[in-house]
C-alpha cells in the first residue's frame, strides 16, 4: 500500500490511538507502522523502493499501481492480473447467487 504522507499520518494516528496492550493490536501496529518507509521519486518520476519492500510485495520486472480512494496499491503485474480475474469470477458468482456484502447493496453500478 502506498499512502500520500498526510493520509498515512492520519492512518498512523488512528492506529496508535488504539493502544498497544492487546498483542494483536501491537502486531498490526508493528506491521503497518514499523514497516512503513518514506519513498522518494527520482528525476523521471519513478518511485525508488528499498529492496525489502520490493521483496515483501513480490515485485517482478513489471508492476501495476492501482488507486483506491486515498491510497494506492503496488502489485506485481502478473499477480494483479490473476487477482483481478479471480475477483471478476467471484463477483459474477456472488451476484448471480445474490450473495454480495450488505454494505454494497445500495450502490448502483
């Protein structure tokens, strides 16, 4: 996930406000906050990702940047394409069965 700095700061504030006495909450805080990195663009507008982030995202030679509201997701291109195909199949099956999540039922496509 890639957040603009102000969005990540808001997310970080919300997550830290949950306290850290619960070990699961602390694990989630460590995962998201402890692994976050500021990333700069080079002169050509490319993001320079540290090796551990590229490895954690299983990025190959091609990547896909997907925007979702206030964040972006960075995917290995082949993984993204497979995931989209799987999601399309699952959505079609769920829609045919009338089994979409209730929170989506009042949204018109």
